[in-house]
C-alpha cells in the first residue's frame, strides 16, 4: 500500500497534477480526452500508470531525486502505449455495446465462481475481504469483467472470425519457410577417451605415447578382436560419457567440430574412427547412427502453417480494424501533452517490423 501511494504521488508530479489536497477533487475529474463522448480522466491515467509501474517492479523513493528522475523517465516511456491502449479499449467496448454484447447475470456468476475456486475463497466473507484488499467493489469488478468480455467478443467476431488462410497463402509460406519444417541432419556417436595427464612442465612425452599405445590397443580389441565398444567405453574410458557406455547425441551434424565432422564423413553405422589426438587425450569414436535432413511434406505441415499465417494476419487485420474505428470516432483531446503521447504511441506501433 505504501508503494502504491508513493507511485501515485510520482505519477501526479510527472503529469503535472497539483499536490494540494484542496485541489484533489477538481484534479480527479479533469478530462484528458473524450472518445465518442466517453471520458478518460487524469485519475484514469494515474491508475494505469501506477499499475504499469507496479508490474515493472519500479522502486519508489520520493526523497531521492535521482530515483524521481528515473520514474519520470519510466512514465514518459510507458504513457504513449497506455494512451493507445486506453483509446482502443474504449472504441472496442463501444463497438461491443453497439453489437448488443453484454455480460449476463449468469455469465457473471460463472466468472465469480471460477475466481473463488482458483483463489481458494471458500466463503463469501473471504471473497469480499479479497475485493477489499484489492481496493475494488463488486460493481468495479463487474464493470472490468464486462469491458474485458466486450473487447474479446469484438476481436473474435469482427476480426479473427473473418480471417481465413487460403491454400495459396499456405503454400507460399511453406515454400519461403522450408527451414521451419526441416529436421536437420543428426549423428549419434559413442566415444572412448584415453586421457593424457598434464604436469607443470607441459606435455609429458612418455605419458602421451603410453596413452596412444593404450588407445590403439583398445581400437584393435574392437575392430579385430570383436569386443563390444559399449562395454569397453563403460570399463576403460576416461570421458564422463562412460556412465552411459560412451553415448553422445543425437546432435546436429553442424554442431560438431569441423575436424570431427570431417572424420566421420563416409563412415557407416558401426564403423570406428582411427585413434585421434584431441585436446583431452586420445579418442575413438564409433558411429551409431546418422540421419539425413528431412523436410515435412506440405500436407503434414498444413495445420502448423495455418496457425502461423493466421497469427500474422490476425495482427495485421486487428491493427487495420482499430485504425478504422479510430478514423470513424470523434476523439476530442483536452490535454495537448496526452495527445502527443497518444500520437507517439501510434508512431511506435507503426515502426514495429512485421513478423
């Protein structure tokens, strides 16, 4: 509660509101904008700013000038989008009412029951206490829920319900995004490492030769003696993978080092690489499996493509719909600074690149 009050104080300072108690009643009712006759006041803006600050976890210290400047900067950043969202919400709610949408008593009761269940509020007293703790009344809750429902209904019926994805659009997306539907080539290996211990003087030639001789003997036991690579990996390997009988992967072929990738080129499953000096010592690799890159056929990818194209079209069509509502609306600005913030928010939206 202390943080909320402090945040409100900062908001009032930033938007130029007087702090004198005697002016408070007049300030609360000061209108910033009218949208088709519906008003949006300074107190409405304050509430949204405070909510945004709390969501950002903004720390507030009214005695710290640097912190105050930081908050003013944060408010300058969030207010443009707040104003765009506020105006758009008003337009969508108004449109929903024009279409006859409303939250029935039965629907409201169902939502309340879900809220109580999700928050484990077993009695009406607990529910009322929760509302009081949040500083809202039952009327406030119903109004907020109805506005949210109206916005969703308009979005669904006026925008999303009218969007379709044609076969031609789906195929064009598929052809230009083949990598999204392609599983890259992968490899599964087993390894045996014979580590070469290092000392303070650097490379120990005798130890290196001993390790190589041991690795060569292990390879001979596998390739000529017919012993199990997996068993030897579990018994004699110095690599952490010995716990899994030397298994590595599957991993993308492109994720392997260039040297290792070159080494396994032309190998068949079951083949073992020559003894190779690596950073940790001498290693042997057995090729377990090598998969080729596979592209999902268009018919199998059709549902995924539809979802992705629909998402892109929804964003574009939704913005067009909002622009149409704004154009048809009577928007009367009562505060030039807030109008500038709104216009800055629209400009920022327009510069966001399409997905």
